[in-house]
C-alpha cells in the first residue's frame, strides 16, 4: 500500500518506524512494536549501560589474558579453524566458527589476508600449537597488502590522483588514499587518534604515510624504522576501514541513499504502480535493517561508538554526514571512466572501475528501458504528467532535505548522454536520479560493505587501538568483528529472477520480458567476471552481479 509512516530521528538520520510492505515482523506484535524495541535498546545502550573501555586495567582487555587460556588449544578448536591456534586472529575467528546462518558460515572468508600478506605465515602455522605459546612478533605485513587494498579491493573508490606528484629519494608518489583530515576528531582516554594519508607510486606500492603534519617515508633520507612503518600502515588500514564503514557504508549508503529511496517509494507510489514494483527489489528489507542500524549504530554510546575511539561519536557522525557527495559526482567515474586520465593506468584498470562501469551501465540501461516502457502513459507533450511519478520525484528530494541532504540530487541539467524519453525532461531527470540511487544501494553497497575479512585480524585492521600498538584490544576488536559479521549475511542478488514483480500491473507481459532480458545480461556479466575470479586468491567480486545484492537489507 501507499502510506506515510511516522519515523525515528537519531542525529541527522530519519527512518520510518516500520515497513508498510511488511508491517508485522512477528504475528504476535502490532506494526512497529519490534522496531520500537530496537530503538529502546539503542536508548539503553546510549544512556543506561555503563561505558568501560578498560584500556588501562591490568587484568582486563589484554591479549595475553585470553591467548594463554588452555581451552583454546584443544584439538576441536584446531579442527574448526583448519590450523593450529597461534594468533590473535585465531581467537576472533574461533568465536564465529561454531555458528552458521541458513547453512552458510556466519563469517565467510573470501580472502585470507594473513596467508596472502603476513611475513612468516607458513612458518607460524607449520608447528603444532602449544598452550600459552602464541605468536606475536609483532606482525610484519608486506606492502603488497596496501597495494591490493587500494587498487583491487576496499579502498579503490577512495584513491585520488595527486595534483602535484610527491618526490622523495628517487621515487614519485602520484596516488593517495587520505583520511588524515579526520585526526581533528577527539578520542577517549587511552585511544590513538584515527586518520592517515598513504601515498602510492605509479605501480601502486606505498611510499609514505602522513598524519597530516609529518611524513613517514619507507625509504630514503629520514626514513622511519621497519616497526614504525608497520605501525603507520596499521593506522592507515584501520582509519581507511573506519571511514569507509561509517561514512560510505552506514551513513551514505544505508541511512541516506537507501532510506531516501525506500521511504519516498512507499509514501508516493501505490502498490500497482509499475515504478513501485520495479523499485521493490531495490528497497526490500531496507526499512527494517535501517531501523535496527539507526537504533544500535548511529547515536553516541551505541555499539559502533563503543568500538570506535571517538569522544563525541554523534558529533563525528554529523561531520561525516555533512561531508558526503551527491550521487552524480560519486558515481561519475563509473558512468564515464574516461574522466580518469589514460596515463594513470593502474587506477583506470582497477576492477571497481572496469567491472563497476559494466554493471553501472547494464543497470542504468535496465532502468531506462523500464521507464521508456511507460513514457507514453506518463508523459504528455514532453512533460511528465503522471501524478504518482511526479510525487515520487518530489518526495525523493523532500526526504533528503528532511535529513539536511538537499545536495544529494545536485545533478547537472545538461548531461550530454542523458536519455531523451521522447523529449520528456521530467522522466530524463528521474532516470538520472535512479541511475545513481540504484547503483548506490546495490553495487556501491557491495564495494563499501564487504569488510568481514578485512576486519577479522586485530593485527591487520580494527576500529580502534592504543597509541603505539599495531593491533586492537580484544574487547574493541570483538565489537568490530561482530559488526562486520552482521554485514556478511547472504541476501538475494542481481542474477535472480524477479519477473513476478510485474504480475497484475499495466503492460505486465512487456515488463516481465524486460526483467528476463536483463536477468540474462546480469548472468552473462557474472560469467565473464568468474573467468578472472575463479581460483584467484586476490579476486575482486564486489562488482559481480552474482555477488551484488539488490538492496540494502543487512
């Protein structure tokens, strides 16, 4: 049905109190009661439960206290892990190995970062486990790890080309991934500040790291020690992961793009309207998951705030919210990869932009053909006249404006490759808005939300750490991995058949035919990507339609 539902506001975010498409989460509960319980839990976390970081307590929150426990060296633990119990990562991974969801691992492992990049990995696991004898050297990570993250994995969308290359010791940095500007955020006592800029060569290898004031070079005059280099790499990896998780995943994707799309569609489009049916696959589950995320992840004192170091998490959320881009600028390199200069080959050929551009355009064309199917009914004399479609278009902007994000739809009016829709400008504008939003809640969500393996190892990356330690404390890291596991659930993907959504609506046969046509295109694209990713330990799957989920539903 079509209905405006009262919502909850936490910080800048606004989420309906329940989903009118699925108003009863339990047959024993009235609409919205389950979500109210989640919000009350969030309030209790924020205001009721004592907050203890335990960073400076000798008998709490220390790795030796857990790694020395004899029970973790049992044969059953080794069997579950598939290797001896040797490292901090084994402790965190063991916590999830006993559980599954729908028969699938609760914590999937598509990449084994330690096996790929940890110096001495084979040697560490070549000997039997001895109770109390665990490995901490500290960890030495090959620079190929940061190269992989920046140009083949989580940080690809954050790589920038430097306006002025940085030269030092005969080497030149031309790329950077920057988070040092976030070091202004104050942190709680005992935690290190978050934020670091990493500078890369044309081959993608890290040359230097900056905290915004000092440059830490790997080699050449003034180079830091090997241990300092490892520490600042840990700071960069963790800082990048936190910014991607909070800014791009939680706020931009979940609380802004997905919330705007799901709320506007339910408040302005009736259940038999073709556009409402088309958008169903891209909004399914969003209200419920965002209601839970808002109650437990957004405000100060909630789970995310306890795992991260910020003294004022709500203020940090507000600052990150105000820094977000509009959907046109954020997706522009996918829409038009030619804007990446041809001489920056490594970035131009990174799979987020190559595979991502293919996915973006298949999805954009799908949306364009769907709108074209109804343009004769919705447009008159070159103007969009369908009242519900007009209301939806206006509601998109209204919902965004209600969260202080009017700029989300700052899209240029004269885009050269816009679809014409027979001269119906209103439909062309809607197509541009949907192109960004639908990629945002599917492909972009896949890029910024695939973090389970990245955050598994407390010596590789985490939400917070003590100053000078290149690893996270156990308590904060278990919060990190717990949240990362929640993003690893398996949901419906883009290669599945959704032609049933056309049943009973106007032009249902043509609609179903179009759905089937594009299902085949998504399947074909997935097959091409599989030729590269199958049996590849460094595979990039985030732009594979068989991996990309339709909606923000986890």
